[in-house]
C-alpha cells in the first residue's frame, strides 16, 4: 500500500509517498480501505512537531478517516466487507489501515466519505463544548469566533440544532457568508468598528450568553468582556498562535466563567457519553437536520499542499484528502 511519512519533522517538504506492507487485522480488528482523511490545523501542527505531544518517527499524518471494510480480523462480528465506516486512527494518510472493531462507526446513508472524514472530532467537540461545558440553552445567544473553520462551522450548526441564536465572527465576507449559509443568524466583521458595540446591538444591548472560541487570539479578551451576566467563554483551541491571558477580576465582575474544552480527554474519561453524543449527531445527519459542509478536497498526491493549506486557517469547513474511490 501507499502511505505518506517522514523521519524529519522540521518541514512539511520532508514528507514523502512511500510503499509499505499491507496491514493485517489482528483479533478484534478490521482492515479498512481509506476513502478520505480529514486534515485540520492540529494535524498540520503535529506534522511539524509543534503540537503538545511530538509524534514518534517515522510519522504518518492523519487521524480521522472514512472508508469501507476490506476484511475482518478473527472474532469480529457486526461488520461485513463493504460496510461504510468512519473512525480515528494513527496514520490516516494511507490507502489501508486497521482499527479495533469497537471504535468503528457506521456512516449514515446519504453521507459522503468526504463529509464523514471531517465529522467526528469537530462535531463532537462542538456538542461537548456547547451542551456539557457551556450549558447552552434554547433561545440563548451563541458567539462563534472563527466560524468558517472546521470546528467553528460545526459549532454554528450544532448551536442552531440546540436552539440558539448564532452570531458568526469571521475575517472575510466569504467566510461570513459561508457561516450564514450554515445557519448563523448574523455575521460580524471584527475589524469593522467597535467589536463590542456590534455585539451589543445584535444582543439587545446585553451580550452573548456563550462564546465558542477555537482561536483565542486578539478577540479573546474583547469577547469575554462582551459576555452578558453569567456568560460562559469556552476555550476550545489556540489557532491564533500566542496563548492570551485574562485578568482574574473580569470573571468576578461579570459573574462569568472561562471554561476549557478538550474532546480528547472527554472521550478518555467519559467514553459512554461521547458515544451517545456521536450517535445523536449522526441521527441529526440521517434526519437531514445537520448537513456537514465539505471543505477543500485534495488528491492523495497533493498531501503537501493539503497540510500547508490546513496550516493557514484559510479553509471553509474541514479540509480533506481523498485517498481512494470506490469502484
């Protein structure tokens, strides 16, 4: 099989397409033919050794894949060759992978492989953040920063499914239009005048109830200051680069909370709840209540441009590499 790997994390240019032996499923495992692999900002950081944990070498990028079952390992039941599935793996930039059968999830009818490859992490992050950590209620106002990115666009859609009014913050007119096409009620240009005043006008001179912030950049403090009394600011990631700080008196003065969201640890400590959340999200997809957008799609041979593009944060939705097509 073909796969992408490197022994040097200094540059994306060091990644090469190689040929490796086909993996063989062990007992309890399934062999998957990968159709598509999601490529996010974190994947690009990890590919350069800049993420929280440096990967072992040789490193094969990619952690979220969709595809179909190629073969079953001994003792596996509940799946058959040809079944469409999604899962998380180590090394998704490859034609084949193996995964434990108990972490595979069936893809609903009508959901494309390119949609499924960018679904689980972003949409689970959004639902866990908004429901469990932010306690978002129907009728409340949700502010989404970076609303056109993979996790931001998921938050826009999940927020609407939970009954919130959604204000999307994005840096360009195209990104704001994209977020509004996904259901956002308003789009805000953070550079067009007084940011907090724009929010007050959209929130009836109050402020948002919940801020979903995967960027934590220059808008971090202004967004927190804009919260209404009892508001919740969700720290989802640091795509903005340098990690900001907040004066400790601000949560006191606003009766507000600053709350961290880590979907990796959520799934580690609360796997049953994570499974219920994912089933609910996929039910929304099956019912047509949730339609995940397809971001920019790259061919397998374009793995370097795909990683570079994901690192820029310029994409609309989740970037995807299409690896195999079903004949």
